[in-house]
């Protein structure tokens, strides 16, 4: 992998993490509702399509940014999809995702300042 390939891959990770910080809470809220409006159903389907079509390799996030963030994102998504969002395990996974994404965002922001 060339340096340019690594830079592009890290950029994809950054965008995926930022996007997930917004989409996963929205998806969780939508999935917890009993009845969704047509607009809400469309939004939930679009979010589902994003995560179903993006097949991240968890090993790549470990290799490129020393983080299991891809694994955490997909675990939070699967828990929400299976409506296990209220379980203690789901809360723990979501909390780990938030902590790790905060750490990564802080690291990336500090790098931009240098």
C-alpha cells in the first residue's frame, strides 16, 4: 500500500466515523419507534442501505489508525437492527463506540492543527 493509498484509506475511515456519529443515534431512535411515518421509514431504509452496502474490514481500522472502530460501528448497527438497543451489552458497545470515536476525532483534530 502506497502512502497515497494509506492517506485515502484513513480519510475514508474519518468520514465513516463522522457519519456514524450522526447516523447511528438517528437509526436507533427510528428503530425504537412502534410506528414510523413514510418519511421515517425512508430515512431508516437509507441508513440501513449505507451500513449494509459498506463492508468495512475491521482489520484495516486496526492497521491504519490503531483502532477497532469499524468493529464497534458495525456492532452498534447490528444491535440496533436486531432491536437489542436496550440491553446492557448494547449500551456498553455504544459507549465504547463513543469513547473510541471521540479519541480518534481528538487525535485527527490535533494532527490538523500541526
